[in-house]
C-alpha cells in the first residue's frame, strides 16, 4: 500500500488490514466478525443497490469518475475484471480507497493436507469430474475423527463412501430424495462399504439420534440445510463436525437471522445471493445463455414500465430456460402473458430488444462494484456461524480446502469439543 493511498484510508479500516494480515490464528473470529460487520454496514451504499433493479444506483452520483470508468470498459476488460477479483478490487480502489483492504479482510489459511492423493479408482465411480475433485480435496483436508460419521444431505453418498473406505469407519448418509437414497444404497452394496442410508427430512424430521456422539460432515449443504445442521450440532452435542456451506440465500425466512447477537448488518434472503454470485465454474455456453436471459429480462422490465407507467422494479418468478428458444418476441409474449400484461396490437420488438442489450451493457459494468463485496459478505456469514459454535464450547477453525477455481464455495468450518 503506497503512503499516498494509506493516508486516505480511515485509521479503523487500516487496523482491519493490519491485524488480518497476521492471520486468523492470532485474531479471534469474534473480532473478525465485528470488523466485517462494520465494513459492510459502512459501505452498504456501494453493495446493496442492485443495478439490475435500479438503473443508476445512488453511488453513481457520488462517484462520477468511477461510473464513467466502469461504463467505458470494453468487453475484454469486463471479462477480465469479472474473473479476477484481486484485479477488480485494485481497479476500484483507485476511486474508492477503502476498498483496498478487502483482500486482507477475506484472506483465509489453506488447510493442511492430511492424506496423500492415492485413492482407489473404484471410489469415484459415477461421480462427475469436478465433483470428484472437490470431494478428494475435502478428504485430503480432514482428520479421521475415529468415531461414527454422519453425512448430512449426502445425496448418493459419494463422500461418505470414500470416508468409510479410507478410514474404516461406519457412515450413515442422511438424504431426503428417495431416488438418491436408493442409488446410494446400491453403490454401497456394490462396493461392500460400511455405509447406511436413511431417508430423512433434516429440516422437519428427527436427526438427534444420528448426530449424538458422532462426527457430522456436510459438503455444500445449501442455506437452511447447513444452518439446521449447526443448530442440531449444538442441540445434540455432536462430537465434531466438518461443514462446507453453500447457497446461503436458500431458506424459508425472508430475512437472515444471525447466529451471533449484537451484529449491525440486517439483510434479506435475497441480498444473500450476492455471496454466491460466482461464474468461475460455469461453461461458456452457460454464461452466454445467462447473458441472453438477463438482457431479455431487462428489456421486459422496460417494456413493463412503458405499459404500466410504474418505474419501480417489480420482481417476477424465474423464467423457464425453454423460453429462450422462442426468440425475443416469444420470450416477452410468454412473460407478459404470465405477468398479466396486455400488449398493444403493434410493437417494435427489435427496438425493445436493443433497449435490453443497452441496459445489459450497463448492468454488467456497474455491478462490478457490488461484486467486490461478495467474499466479504460470505465471510461475514461464515464467521457468524464460527463464533456461534465457539460460544458453545467447540474448538473451531476456518480454512480454505481448495482453490476457488475448483469451487468458489471452498470454505471449511471444522470443530470439536
């Protein structure tokens, strides 16, 4: 950090950067959570407004030079910044100096590999390549708990099968989808693995009989599923746990309820989508399809404003992917029919498609500022869970178990009594 830049950053923000660089082991998770909470609250005007819903967020008036620079990015620069958060934050920091502390704020240590990479070939039978690499990376980061293992929302039990085989421990896989339960049982029988499958609704069903005195493990349990696991770990006094959270926005409640008391940030379930707004694992065709869908939705929004006279953003249900095959006119006609909008007899569809493309151009660039905060928000969520578990007498550590290029949801929360 240059002296000139350092002089423009408030002292309390500098302190965050300094103590965070020293590493998590010397800084309590509670202090780190408070720092993340303060940073998000103080900068909420930069990340909460969504350019998809607001044509020009309020910060555009406050930061005219940054707005001009973002809107002027060519497609190559846009793609580069979208794929490289460090470069993006460096670019943004030239206009908003306090952003320079983000990389140090979100830094986490890597897990220590506990095992070598030699894994019998039959253990990855039926597992998609990227999923298998994630499972293998997690396995290499885990210590044998030397007790029964409960695989939470384990699907076909791929991870559980590996752990049972390598650690010679019994595994019980809990899963709600009966088809996955049946498929998992077949695989366990085929490979003679000490793994049972239980058809369980972990949100509403009884799970305490499984967790008590055992090690709970969850790889990419979404939203309420990993939050319920944390509550159940506490309720049953589970011996230990390994949790990789995912999809924080999926849940029943409209607003997020922190585990930790005294936090200032108050956010909705919808806002939590920011924490998982990554594209590092998406294929080129998926990205193109998503961009097309976004441009047409933006065109529809403008068309609806024209028809209703209401400029405020109105949410609508997800649009089926199949509608993209109908072309722009068919897409909008179906959406208008579903949203009960009456179209005029004559409409210049090409004109509205161009408007959608123009809005898409701006949205993709203006949302780069918001994207700088996605890992900050995710770590706030992670630290909220870690602090709560620490408060219940668990020894907790938070690490990255793999590179984000393999999965952006690469944070592992581990704990034991």
